[in-house]
């Protein structure tokens, strides 16, 4: 099987898997326990926090380990807005956030908060002027993702962060798709909170990280919780966190090398697509773009059909949105770009990883050509 769905999840690397197995054998203690076995595990967590803080130019005290990106998003946003709700009840996000964020804000609306949903332009970016006009003295928090998971557009986080700081608005950003692909500096970008997921960077599933600036106060969501300084309940996954840290160190040390590889693969795919006698759209950005993610629509053919036909040919791709057979929902990203519901359902996503080769691209192109001919 040719795997081109790395934006959904990645396989654990052999080195990371070995780290996990060794850590599971040696560091099995509960880091909250006061005996030596627990103390060893806790000391290891401290090392991991320091390493992650260094990777994002943050502070060790702001690193909280979670079960993944979704939990990081939800806990961070709720913990921050609850503590600062005395300022007002206005929140800002985008129409194209990850479902964990988008659905949370819909729920927050039901709870009485006023939410502004920013749209994106034809290249997938929010309009900075729209953000500025949306800000009020009642705005508590804005949650704006760093990289779009369906078309790879990257938001101007430094400019957004500066604007929000000047307005006194807390800035949370979902960095699940960008960590390890774009250097992150929470201080330079004025980021108050961010989320990262291990399984996107060849680490184990069920592990993630939330960073909250130690100078930004928050309220625990479950009273009496002692784990992670009260940020979340549940015994900390020490072996998973060590493996996660190892994966993060590995991928951040090869950012430029991987970007160059993905740019070449992307260019090859684009050149081949131009030669196909059919209307095909590849969503591109003139500014920063994740080269490893390609959002594509093939006119007149539903993405789910293309995905299933590729699967029959031994190629794993995505429609860009969670779906069940016969129940594909239109992509919110496509809708925000101005596409109709039918056009939005034409989206497929190809995403590259460290094992993707030019031969994989060639077979994928040949398969897409055959699918188009057979329709």
C-alpha cells in the first residue's frame, strides 16, 4: 500500500518505537508517586518538558502533556476563557478550524458566548483586517490554527499574535499540522497557548502537548486534579511522552531537509496534473504553504469515489474530512473558499511523509488518470 495520508496520522518510526519499548520497561512508575520508581519517572518528565520548551522557545513551566491535539485544544481554550470571562463573552475563531476547535466553539455559543467565525480568502488565509475589525474590548480569546489540514495554507501567526497582544486578547493556535514542519517560536509570535500531537510526527498515538505561557493564568477544568499541575486528570503516560519527545527532536532537526523533499514531490505531482486532460484544481498559496499537503478537486467526481478507487489500487489518500461510505460531509475549508456543497465534496487530500518517493507520485498520477477515464 502506498500511503499518502500523513496529515491524518503517521506510522511510528523504528527509533521512536524502540524508545517507547525501553521506557515502558524501565520508567513504568507513576510520576506522582513519592517512591524512587515514581521519582525516576517524574525526573524524566522534567527532562521532556525542558526539551519541548527549548524546541518552541517557551518555558518549561508552560508545558503540559495530554492525550493529543484535540484534548490540548479543548482544555486550553476552556481553561483560559473561564479564567478571563470577567472581561467579556466574545470569542474569535475561523470557519476552517479542526473539528475539536470548531465544535467546541459551537458548544460555547450554546453556553452564551458570542463567537465570530472568520472566513478565508482564495488562498486559504484569514484577512488580517477582518480580524482587527472583529476585536472588541469584550474579546477574551482568539483561536486561529497555524496550518490548514486540508490545503496546507499557513496563517501569518507572527502578525496575528502581535495584533492580539496589542488588543489584550489571548491567542491560542492549533499547531498540530505545523510542528516539526515549520520552526515555532512562541515568544516571537506572541502565542499564549498552542497544541501539538505526537502521532502527526511519527510518535505514538494518544500523546500530545499543550503549551500555555506561564504568565497567562488559567482555571483547572476539574477540581481536585493533581496531574499536570491540575491541567488534566489521569496518570501521565511517561513512556509515550519520552517517545513523543524523541520523535519531536528527530523531526525538528530535519525541517529544511524534509521541506526540500516535499517541495520536489509537490512540483512533480503538479507538473503531471497539468498534463491530464480534465479540469483539476490544486489549491495553492503564494505565501507560506505546507508543501507536504495537497488539496485537490477533480471536477465532476466526488472525493469519496476517488479515495475508494485509489484504495482499490493500493493507494491510501483522504477526502480531507471525516466521512463514512455514502455520508461524506462537504469540506468546511472548501465552503469557506466559496465552493458549493457539491464542489466541496470533490476534495481529495494527498499528504507526503518521510517514506514518500517519486515512484509513489508516478503511480498515483497514473491511477488518477485511469479513474478519470473510467468515469
